C-alpha cells in the first residue's frame, strides 16, 4: 500500500499515526460496503443582412427567415476512458464492482457559446460520461486551460460548467472527497488525469472550431425511457402542485441545435432528459457510458450519413432532474420467488431491501443490463432523432445575442436566508441519513436498512453506535437536519480531509431566452420543476429577455453534492431525502442563491458575484491504497499477442465471435483516442477497420491468470448482428506490456480470418 501525496511530510502532520489511518479506513470501508450512490479575440462588427436584404452569410436565401441571432459556436469531443481493469467503478459504491474490461469508451463532449459582438462573453458546457462533475476534476480543467496560453484566457471558474451523465459503469477513484473514495480504496491519479486531459482536449477542439452560427431549440415527449423509483416520496408533495403535471417524472427531452452560419451545416445538438445511468447493473464490470452513452453513439453514427450534418458532429445527451428517475421502466420487483412487486412505501420484500430490484425493458435476458441499457439509449436517441428531423419546421430560434453566465462558491454548512413567506431558515453541515444506506431499487443496500426510515425508536442500535464511532452529531446538527436520522455526519468530519462537500458551486448560464441551471446535486422531479419555474418567473419579472424564457436544468455538475429533494420529500426520508446533504431547506436555498444572482445574467451585466470560499482541492493529498501494475509476463514458450483460442472458420450473422489472446494489463497504456480492439474486414489484399472500442458490440475482457508470474489473457468478443455485411474478417488486439524494469512496450495480436455469411 502507498499514500498518494507529493508532500509526505506535510501529509503526515495531519495524522498522529498510520494505525489511526488504517483503522479509520477499515471502519468506513465496512460501512460503505452496503451502500450505493446509487478563438475569437477581436470584436467583429455585427452584420445581419447584406445590401439585398438577405443574411450576409446566406446570399442565396437558403436559410429560413426566422434564424434568430448569431452566436459564436464550437463543439468538440474527446476520449476520457480511464483504467478499465482493477479499479472500482464510481456510482454504486460496491466494493465488488471492479473493472474487468471495456464495452464502450466514454467521452467528454464540449459545447461553447459566445457573443459575436463581445467574444469574452462565452461559456463552456461539458457533458462528461462520468457519474458526475467533481471539484478536483473542475480544478484540473481550469488549471490546464490556464496553461494553454492567452487564447484560452477567456475561460475560467466563471464560465465552465462540468456536468456528468450520471452513468454508474465507469472507472472511479477520481472524486475529491473522502466518503466516495472509500469503496475505490482512495484516489487514482491515472483515472483522474484521463478525465481532465480528455475534457481539456474536447474544449480545445470546440474552441478551434468556433465560428458564427445559429441556435434553435425544441422539445419532444419520450414516455417509455424513465419511471419514478420513489413515487411514495413524490406523492408527499402537495396535491395541487402535482395536479399541474400529467406525469410523476419529466418526460420531455429538450434539444438545442448548433448550426454553422457559413454553410448551414449542423455541428451538434445538446439535449436534456432525466433518466438514471443505472441500466447497466451493479454486477456489471465492463466500462460503458450507460444509456446516455448509447444515445450519443447512435446519434453521432446517424449523422455520418446526414447531408445537413458537418464532419465531427457532436451529440451531447446531458442529464436533467434525474434524482428519483430510473431506466428500469418495468418497475421494482421482488427477486425472492414471491412474484410480488416491492412495497410502495419503502421498496422492500418481506421487510428487506436486498431482494428488491428494478427491471429494465429487457431484464429477462439476464445479461447484466446490457440489452436494457441499449434499449433505453435507443429510445432516447429515437425521440431525439425524430425531433431533429423535424427541427426546421418545429423549433424556435434563440434570439437576443446576449451570452451571460455567473458562478460562485457557497458554504452550505450554515447559510441563513428568508423563504418567500418571510420565514428565516438555514441549511446545515452535510449529513447522510439511515435510508442512504438502504440504496435504491436500482442498487439496493444491505442488512436491515430500508428507505422511508425517519429514525423510529426501533432503528438498529448497532448501526447507530457504529456511525457514532466516526462522528456523533451534536444536538444542533440533529435539530437542523430533522427529521433525518443521521448515519454519517460527514460535513463535520475534516480529517484527514473533508468527507463531503460543504462548499458547492452556484452557477447559471444564459443564451438569449435560453437559461441553464447548473446543479451540483441530483434534483428530484419536483425539485427540478420548482427550481425551473422560479428561474423562469424571475427572468420574466426582471425583464431579462423579450421572448418567453425557456429553462433547463443540467447536473450533477461541478461538485457532487448528492441529492436535492423537496422539503416534503425530505420529510419522507427515502433514499433521495436521506441523501439531501444540507437539511430540509436545501432546495429553497439553491433557488434563493440562483434567483438572487440573476441580475448577473442581464444583457448589460459586466461583472461576476464575489468568488466565495474556495473548496478543498485534494488531488495531491488524497489517500490511495490502489496498487499499480508491477509487471507483465507471457506464459512459458508464448509471446504477448499470441492467439490462445482462434475464432471458428465461419459464422452466421448474429453470432458472437470470441478470440483469446496472451494479454497484458491495459493500465499500462489507456490508449486514449485509440483502441484496444478492432474488427477488420478484408478488402482485396488490405484490411479495413469496421469496429473498435467505440462500438457497443465489441467487448474487451481482461483476466489475470497468475498474479505472481504476471500472466493474463484477453478475450475479445464481437457480438455481430443480423445486418452485418457478408465477408471475411479478423480480430486485432492492441496491447502494452510492462517489464520488471518498468519499461512498457507495445505489441499486437491478430486472429485467423473467418467468414460471415
């Protein structure tokens, strides 16, 4: 084991002894075993038309008359796939969910919008295929951009939004705070750096592609891609409020289309739709972008044959008010043989949570969620693609050339403010309740924890005692967080560094009449509705835009601050309420902090709010008990890349083709922007790559066969479909081996050819 720190002396002063450290991590590891988380630099003169009255960039009059105002637009995409093996996944917080391979690479997608007349007014909206945005990741991105020179001086804390799609099947160990680091055995620099480097590369590509263009938006209704996993808590909201909506989850997908002015080519779309990235189940150990990764993949692939799409088209499927949604649209059922659905109130079967699981649309295939994941992604893609195809006829142009944003840090541990009715309330230091440990129907917890636990007298006294070993909450904290029974008083634990964030990012973006709330927490359906409605009303009252304001919510972003439930949902104390860190008034605080700063989004605004207290950056002080790669060796009389199991000589389309190679640890080289695997098709005397790591149907599995000797195998599986072209194919493996000296050498392996017909 090792401590990941650049300054051992400074680090050691925070600990009295190594024994204390090991004891602390051991206790928290046991507790967390059962929980689940679930370049324009000058100012051009604005021109709207030429001498003939047609748009200056459209002399033939090809563009529709209602094009809206021009903006500077750029999009970019880059690989962020970290270590795919021997690292705990981030999302379910399951100690046993350690990576064994790769189904599909994960990406950062960057969208930049700027004011043509005032290019310094711009923002970056990042969609990372990760569990969330994060403080350390955001710090790393900001620092890297600052090092790129004056062309990137326009970007900083004030105008970069780092959102995550909230997938639960990607490499972990990159979160800034200690609690979510426990199940990953600490912090991993390689995992962190892959995300930062890929995010920055996607921004560079977006920045370099920036050109004048137009924005328009539209919505479509997708009714079969999400479901409420916490209906009992939703029903606690006022009946009159619920009556304003026809569904208990938001089913609208909102799309923002980016169109280049010079040739009317579409360069990208950015969408918002709420559904958890939990289609891939907790026992899956292959990296994927989950259902939103599939949706982006399908959309971008479709654009390769779209005459209106530019090369390098980027499709971002951003998360929305995801908190109480699930992709398991067939509902939650008991896996105990009873054939019953789980209870509405607390999602249990015969009183326990472990056997209550949500079922995806194709759950009966028993494939770790693979088929259901693809289907939920396909449903999002299908709705988005249908909307895109009708956009010229149905969308609304974004008008008013103003591009504005604000950002500041807020300490939520004791934020005092007045509610709209005048009542003065405050938030609390972060804490997680008993029902946090119960998990959800997407990933249930263990032992005797259940949802809807408000701390009745029969609550398990053993766990109450264990939680007090970490930090017993004081009476003031108990009163502030009431009715949450506190399991982990994380906001009041700062050794060896903060366990949870008390400082969050408050951020909002505006393009014309289009407003984007950037949430650090997973807002529930009704929380998102209230927040959006408040921003829309404030925009109208403040006359921020002449057109009717449109508001979307993106997150979890910037700093992962767990959940955001309404006060009524908080009172029920299901998982989402128990995971609302800062007490019952958290949502009202978020709304207050947003509304009270919306003047910074006015067209004539030229300043930013005060920065506020900076959160900790724990990149160089985080603990790590993650061992590195020691060495690789091939078996006796064999070489790296040798084929141990050849494919058959022929297959019918739809067959699964498996090939086994002498392998090496993929952590030696992440092959970012590259591939570990490829399917190649014969074309005369040459071979053409037709599949690689970016494709859903090509799966890479790594297995350590002998730890002492350092031997391993790689199985590459091509799940061909019935529509695949007939022909001659082969499997190609790219690897990198580490010698005992530390030197890393690349190698390749190629299978025999086989036919598909």
